[in-house]
C-alpha cells in the first residue's frame, strides 16, 4: 500500500530545479506533488519530488526515474504532459509536469455524489483513449483509480501519476517489479492478477477502469473490507455486485459494461482499450438518442 512521506519533506516555498513550490497538493506514497511556478516561463506547473526517506532506496529511485522516462515517451491529450525531470543542484529527484486545472474524480464524487451517466462515460472514453495509446507502447499504468483521473473545466479528462507504471523499455526486471506492485497498488482498484503478484498487461488496467466506472456511477467501491488484504481477497475470489444494486436507474448496458470489465479472468475481459472505447461510444450514442 502507499507509504506516507515524512512531514519534514514539505518543501512549500523552496525552489526545486527552476520552479518555486507554492502549495503541496498531494503527499502521495511515490512522491509529493506541488503546484509550482516555473521561474523561466512563469507558467504554473506541477512538480513531483521524491521524499528524502525514499531517496535512500535504490528501488524507489529506479521507479521514480521510470515514471519520468514513461511520461517523456507519452504525448497524448488525455495524459499529463512532462516538462522536465532529473536532479536539482541539491540532489533532489523531481518530475515537472503540466498543471492540470480541475478536480480528480474521487473528489467530484465525494462532493457531488455519483456522476451523471453521460459524464461518467465521457470520462471513461477519454481514459480509454489514453490507455489505448499507452498499451500500444507496452506501458501499463497499474494504479488507475479516481484519484488519478483529473477532469478539467473544459470537460477533458487526463490520467496522471505513472508512479508504478510498468514500462518494459526502461524496466528490464519485470518479474520482481510485478511482485512488488502488490504492495504499491490500491486494493480497491487492483485486478485479481495484480493482487496475486502475477503478470499484468493492459487488461489489468481495464479491470481498474471497471472499478473506477463502478465508483463513478454508484458513489461506492465495488468491494469493501476491514483491511487492504481483505479487499484484495475479494478482488480475487468474490463476484462483483451488479452496480444497479446501488444505482437502480443505471442503464443496463452500462451495468453490463462494468461487469465485463470486472471479469475475474482476464481472458473474459475485453481484449483492448480500443474495443471498449467502441462499445462506450455506441452506448453514449444510444443513450443520447
């Protein structure tokens, strides 16, 4: 599960690389994210800094570097864009990204309740476009969840935080890396094979998207438990409830889409993000007519 950074790692007011850190946005497990201003361009950016407690661990240094190289290879309107990454003059490892003005899906659902079906499907379609792009480059996000999808005010959704993404072009030790992601993912959105520490491919992200869509249209998790382990066991062995249990007005085709994505065996899930995107577009068209 996620590791909380040490309180002394709050660098608000400091300069990292060529950016003034203005506000800490997310003290996440793989790095603290700040709203910042680039002193060169004057634009607002997001800066992720590896916490000092993790900067002593070669494995976390490697994962942070993989995130930077992964973002550097991604140029898609639904994926947060990289500006720069490296080490500053004090040896701090950083990633500078575009600042996405908007709210993440978890905060939207927490504040507003379940999303309207068309909005949830639009967010899903944008997310699928990003996943299709990433999967064609053999990149698996591995931690897709409502917190990592930001909806801008203009209605565009973007995937952020590739902190535990699997990128075989940069990560050659895939066996040990996949085993460790069990402890770095988010149990409420992890696929059965990820919970099991097994090999993951793009269909694992599709499972996580199904759990995310479930949350968007019901306002609750598809699996709950008294501990992360109990949730992971349910992901592996317990069939998901029909989302109409929590939202009786949900159209049947949306419920069936969610349950398809949440199939326990990846062979029974959609084969690709592109396949799901075609289905989502058909559903959106049928519901709008």
